[in-house]
C-alpha cells in the first residue's frame, strides 16, 4: 500500500525510542537485537533519529552483544561500541500539583528527568492572589529553575482535588480549594498559557504514577486508595482511568459505609461516609480515645501520618489497637469498591496509608478477606516522592512523546 514504508519506518523509530527510554544508552548492535532489526537497518534508523534531533551519541561503552558492534567474532569481547540515547533536550513538559496550601510546579525533559521545580505557597481560606497568577508564577519559577523559557514547554498537566466537570467546565468535589470554582477559570488559564493544558484529579495522577513507574505497573485493572489531605480513590479499568460522567468517579470519601453516620447533602456538609470512618482526621481522635500520648499538633494529615507510623513500629497495647481499628475502617470501604469493580490489585497510597507499611497492609488484607467475596492483592504504593506531581509529569510526557516521536509526518 502507498505510504507503508513510511509507516513501518515510523513504527520502528518509535519502538527504538521507547527502548532507549526504558534501557538508557544502547549500542547499534544491542538496539538491533532488541528491535529485531538488522545491523544496517538499525544504523539507518539511528542516523535518521540523530538527524531529526531525537537521538544523540553519548560516548562509548561495552557492547552487551559480545561482538563489540564491529564483527570481532561471537564469544570474544569486542572494542567499545558507540552508544546512543534519547536527546533529553528534544522537548519539555510540565506538571502542577495544586493543594489548598501551595501550587507546586515541575518541568521534565523528554526522558522524564525533572530539571526544574518551584512552589508558590497559598495559605489561608482565600487565595492570596488570583489563581491564574498562582499557576503562571509556579510554572515560570520551575521553567526558570530549569534554565528554560515558558515557550520551551510543550504541554502542561494540572492536578487538583476534585474534578472539572466536562459538561460545565467547573471544579466539583473540592470546596476546600479557594479560587478554583470560577466558571471562567479554564478560559482564563487557556488565554494565559501558550501550551496545551490538561486538568486531572490529583488521586488519578497518583494512579498514573503507580501505573507507569510503581506498584501497578503491568496491571490493567486496579484501584488506588489515597489517604492524605482527604480520602479518595482512582479507578483504572482495561488500562485506562475511569473518570465517570461528571469526573466524580473515585470520590469515595462520600461513600456511605457501615459504622459512619448517614449524612445527606454530603457535598454541602463536606462530611459523612467513608471519610468519617477512615479519613486522616479520624486518627488523632482515635489516638486520644485509646489514651495514646502525646498526640502531635499540626495539620491532621501530618498528625495522622506520624501516629500511624508510630503505631506500625510499636506492636503492643493501644498502638496496635489504633492500627487494627484503622485497618478495619479502611477494609470496610475497600470491600464496597471490590464488590463493584473486582480489581486485580488495590494500591494503598498517600502518607497516612504508606506510613503504616507492611503491618497496616497485612491487617487490611486480612480484614478484607473476611468482608469481600473477591480478594484482590493489596500492595503499598511505590511512588512516595510527590506522587501527584510525578503523575502529572508522566501524563504530560506521554502526550508530548506521542507528538515529538511521530516521524511519519
């Protein structure tokens, strides 16, 4: 068919670029073996990608094939081979993680390495400055830290609590995020930013990070349960995020569960359901009821994390009871999710969960075995360092690579 050679070349190019991202610098011979291409074809491919500004020569190293890339004979060590890698400067993408306390921005090069980061504090119940200015200030700070200019960034993904309703363009399920609920906000941000901008729920982005880099890698059906500033979930079905009609899939903090008061009009009350049974704010109260002392002062998410970490380390008395009660609350809500979704894996993420480590995970797994008909494997999240921001970068990079790595045009 007309155009088939071009399409095949583009497919080989993309396969080679993905392998270079996965493995790091490779020789011509090693790349040929991994792609199944002949040595001459692999050489032509690398020359083509180098000319397109997508690949650079990075020096020499030992050829893993044992031939040295120069035909010195199988089984004998050959000379050092020329190594090639994806050019990190081929493109840049950015991500933002928005919380009521700050807007955190980062820029990554095409290989995924973070090259610049910047945070704008936003304390208080009302925004200190307009949201558009918060976003542009954070982005520009990260861009400057990377030694770039704003126009170098190809794409931006912004993660927030709640979700922007695709039908109205307004943020829902996040009344605690001041300034982000204007019906004109998305248009104002689009006018202020020179690159494509996407918006995603923060817990969904933590799931993206785990799917690409962490505990959910290789799994197409999983749930990520998040507990940090709030209790939420991300649902991945068939390898794709399930967002729901209004973007509210995974807002499990409102999920009615046994043991928690039944609250009507939960979005107005901003309470009730699973959040009241196993959210971070429950941990300090439970610790006081059990006579645990001292209970630290500070934001409840930080206090909960410290208390759970301490309880996981002390295998006796009220600390063990705290962990067991918390595990029962968590398993109660997870059982409802499992009954509907039947996932292969449930990932426990967010500091108030990961701080409990293996002791908490094992307790929740044991409780879930008693409460649920299907029994998915529970695992702790692997991406502990800024998972929402990492997910935003991974999401932005995926779209950027699809665009930049397309050599068929």
